[in-house]
C-alpha cells in the first residue's frame, strides 16, 4: 500500500471578507446572528484581517513530510482546503492508506470526533488509521516546555473551553498542563479555560478572566498565559490572549505575557512524527 499522513485542523479565513461564509460553515449552514457576525469580524480586524492558521498548518505538514519521507496532506473542517478536497488530492497521488492526526492534542467528540467523521465520509478507497489524541506525548510536552522556559510570572495554562462536562477532554487538557509543569519543575501554576462560546449554556471553567481577577486581589503582577490546547497562531491566540486578556490584565495592574506558539517548532515536528509512527 502507498502510505501518507493526513493532518486535520479547524480551518480559518485568510481574508476578513470571508468571515461570513466561514461562520456559515462553522454553524453547519444555520443562520448567524448579526451580533455574532459583528463580534467575530471585529476580532479578525483586530489581528489584521487574516488568520495564519492555514499558513502554519502548511508549514507543519511540509516539515513533517521532510522528516518522514512520505506524503503529508492537510485538510480543514471549516475552511479551504476542506477535508473532502484534500481526499481528492490523496487519491490523485495514489495514496491509499493514511495515518490521520488532528492538530488538537486532546480528544473531544466536538473537535477530533468531528474531524474523524468528515475524513471517514470522504475516504472512499483510502484506509484510515487514527491517532485520536496525544496529550502527554513526551516530545509535545517538550515542545511546549521549550517555548515557556525562561518567561517570568505566575503560569496559567489554558485550553479552548467546550460545553460541560466533556470529561475526557477536560482530563487530557489538564494532563498536558501538568506534564509541562512537571517537565519544567513549576510549582506556581494553574489551569483555566479560554474562548468560551457565544451560544450560552454551561462551559468548562474556570475562565481566564476569573483567574486574573483573583490574581489581582492577591497582588500578583506578572502572569504568563500558556495555551496547551493550540499548536499554532490563530484568532484564539492572537486576539483572545494578545488583545482581550492582555487588556483585561492591564486594567487590573497585571503584566500578561505568553510563550511563542509551537508554529514551526522542530520539536513539535518530531512529536508529530512519533504520533504518526505509533498509529501506523
């Protein structure tokens, strides 16, 4: 069989003009309220009108291909190149077996589970082998630790919030944070969830804002927000942390920093290579 790798990611618009169509894909074709459209559009405008997620996913795929020496493809759930489009490229290249890795280290049915459904639905003639999660892969932990090492302040690890309870996701996200803390010998750290949705209901917490409120009351003046659920820059990093949380912290007398995202980290590339080898 001719083998390859498929990396899967959420997808994000590369032009601010595409935000309405992007949100339609995210919502599965359901109407998007004017309030949500305005809010999301303003967030993309604040980071320059474009998400670098596709760029960094391409960089990660190309780096992994160089390490493994086999074709590496990438597909998105909510933007181009869609998983269905990528599967056509896979078949055209004569690849009939894929090791599939979601660029979300912790499993949830709402993220990884949906990637698996989309890929399986488009995989006619292609055999899929899945790495469903890799929250404590040693090289992933090492990659996050490399980025965090040397930064000053109380460390607040974060992951993208999901509707509660999502027990497996919650456990794996906290496991990643704990493993990075152990790797670095950190004793003064906590964990919170960021980027809660706009649809209401109960979401995983605590929120970053509630932690910053408590730190301000305790006299903490330096905080490092270290996202361990994301593997590259995108709006939840560049806006939610760099703009929203930084301003929220500053209003409370706290200087907020964050480590560089994994992006093109060679250690992260090595981590992906290990994940692929374990799932084939």
